């Protein structure tokens, strides 16, 4: 049960429902065990001619009452057990999604989307079945096996009862052996399904690139390789099932052959009555289901335990981005930023730093620009300031408070970050812009769309702000997605705005218009502009030039141009590119 540790609270709260369901289940099984004991006297009475119509009707009414009682209790056990297992399903999905939301970006860079989807679908279903069908089959099989065996020995001679039970240990051995094989192959099916889901998700997300390079056939081939692997694993599992079920049926048939051979001989010799033979045959038939049920129980529980172990591993993950025990309470967020000798690495052991000894002091309302070539560490600073990754303590301060001691939700509500990759949800343009405040009026949504200079593009669409953007915003151009993302970041009026190279897909004229509008909108707000394009950042209060994580130059635009270093070289190259583009 240690694999089900994450469900401890739920099971403790709902144990009485399972217990009550099992009680009703046992009452149903008791009815099934009683029926052959009623059929025996009926058979003897009819065979001997000693039963009249009145006596027969008494048995008919008794069987009807037993059937009605079983029907009511069958409904009740299903209501309590199956409904509770569905509640467990709902509870697990909520727990898992909450857990996914609490985990940091580092976790998602280390795990495939397909694996996470498999946890949220197949694993939860397997655990639910182990709590529902597994619970029912366990108690059903145990009670029916014990009760039926006892009634079998009561109803016929011991020798005949023992002979009839000979095939059933073979069923138990087959169940034990095949259960292990099925569990192993089920794990392989789960792993291959994860790969298949990951392949499909990646293809859907990159559909524009696939079509742009005419790689549909290659992507289809790659997907079919994953599909073939999943097919092969499922066939391997099916082969075991295909052998397992007929084998169980063969042993069950052997029990019936023994019943007819030996039981029939004893009836013919007058050693037992025909009614006893009917009871014997009926009880052997009743034993087949519990034995098959035990096989299913082992398979369902083993699958459930394997899935629960995988889910439990996720729930045991400790988020590395969380509120510190000594985090500050509410404080007035003004937006000043102080960075003191920041060295940051994505590696847990601190090796291969991407930012080295960075220091900066940005007063509230000022604009800091970070510029550098690709891979210089610019975007890593945005990840640190939004606490997607924790910086070392005592290196980054907001309004004089260590960023690690500011509650994550408080920090992120006051920072509007437009990342380098402008991700859009597969919903309407309006919902994407109003993502952080769905109650925002249409007028406000339109206002921020105008600031981001996306309004004119939107109203040209037939559905305007109600236009569906498709998977990851696939129906919009790169520049349109960036501008929608800018409007989204401004919605909650953050005190600090971080623009992480988010104007790279727009032309210089549109860029200048956006920056002018942002300058008016963000007066008094702190801005950090990360870019490799000089035209984006030349009006900043301070510009820091990074190269491989090191600060190699810093100052205002004119000072850096006059310095004649890396910044001046980048600036002259970009001016030349603009002149050539204008020809």
C-alpha cells in the first residue's frame, strides 16, 4: 500500500464507503451461494414426483425473493464502490494537475510531455480500476471461493468434492505465473504509449515548420515508428492474454468433465441424488468465476500498483521554487531592482554558469537593457527575475528584499514578462490577452491591443477578438503572436515589465511605434529590455553588454558607441544591415 501513499487522505475519508459496498457485495454473493441449495431439493422433488404445485410455488417465490434481494444489493455495492472509485479518479486528476502546476520549469525540461500525459491518463485509469474493480474482485473472489467450497463439501461426499476441486489449483498457478508477465508487458505498453503521445504532440506543435519544409512524409514515418512500437507492445500483451484466458477456460472445462464423469456415475449408482449432482455441478460452475476473478485481481492490482508507484514518484517531487519559511508578508511593491555579484547556473551543482558576477542597480521607473549575442545569458536573467529558477541568496533584491523571500505569487503578479517564445493558448485572441483577468471589459482588452499595435490586425479577422488562434497560436504570424503576448503582459499593470527579445519578429517601424506606446503606458514602471537588436534598447537608462555570461561593457548608448567595443561593432553591423535592406 506504500505506492498508494498519495491517496492516504482520500482513502481514510472514504473507507466507510468501500466497506459498506463490500458488505452489500458479500450479501449478493451469499444469494448466489444459496441458489444451488434451493435448486437441489426442487430437482429431487420433481425427479421423485414428491413435489406438488403448491410446494413448487413456494420455491419459486423463494428464488424470486433471493433474486430481488440480490438485485437491490448489487445496485448498492456498485453505487458505493464504483462511485467512490470515480471520485478517486477526480481526486487524483486534481492532485496531479495541482502538482504539475507547483513544479518548476526545471522539472519540465527533464521530462517528456508524452510521459506526463501518460501519467494523467493511463496511470490514473489503472489506479482507479485497482480501487474499483480490484476491490470488488478481491472480496468477491475470496468470499465466493470460501463459501462455495464449504457448501460443496456440505452438499456432496468429500471424495467427490475433492475430485471436483483438482483443476482449480492449476488455475491459481497459471494466474500467479501469467500475472507477473502481464505486469511487465503492461509497463512496456505504458512506456511506448508515452513515446507515441510525445511524438504526436511535437508534430502538432510544429505543424507550421513541418509543412514549411515539406516534411509531412518524414514526420508521418517517424510517428508510425512510434505507433508500430506501441502496436508491437500491445500485441505482446495481447498474446499473453490470448493464452491466459483459454487456459483458464480449459481448466474450468476439466472441472465440468470430472463433474459429469464422476458425479454422473454416482447418481447412476444411487450414491447421490440427482439434486445433489445439480448442486455439485452448480458449485463447480460458481468456483470458476472466483478463480478467473483472482487472475483479473492480480493483473488489475499489479497494473494499479505499477501506475501508483509512478504517480507517487511525481507526488514525492519537492518543488524547488516555493515560498521560503521566512518569506515577507504584504509590502508595497515599487519596482527597484538591485543585483549584487549574481552568478547563476542551471546545473544543481553550480557548474557551467550562464551568468557570471553580474551587478546592477535599477531604480523604480528606470529602463535597464541587456544586450548580447545569442547564448550570452540574456534570457537567463529573465528566468531569475521571475523566479522560474532561484538565484543564490543575497544576490537579487526587489525593493531591498531578497527575491527568494518574496512569495512567488506576489512577485509574479507584479512582474509582467513577455518571453522570447510567445506561447499562445488554443483559444480566442481575447482570452489570450485577458489571460490574467478574464473579467476584463472588452474596452480594456482593446486598449491594451492598441498599445501593443495588434488591434488593427485583429479587427481584420472575420471573428475579430473572437478569432481562434489554433494550437500554440499557429494561425498568427510570429510578429502577431509577440504583440498579443505584449498586450497580455500589460493587462495586470505590473510594476516591473520584462521584454525578452519579444520584438524580434516585427519590423523596425512597428517596433518603434510599440516602444513609444509602451514608454507612455509604463511611465513610473521599471522596465528590463532584453534584446540583440540595438534599435530596441538605445534609449535605456543603462545598457549592459553580456558575452558568455560575463559583463564586458556597460553604460548609455552614446557612451558605448564612443567606446568602440563589442556594442559599437554590433550597432554598426545592424546599421549596415538596415541600409542594405532599404536598397
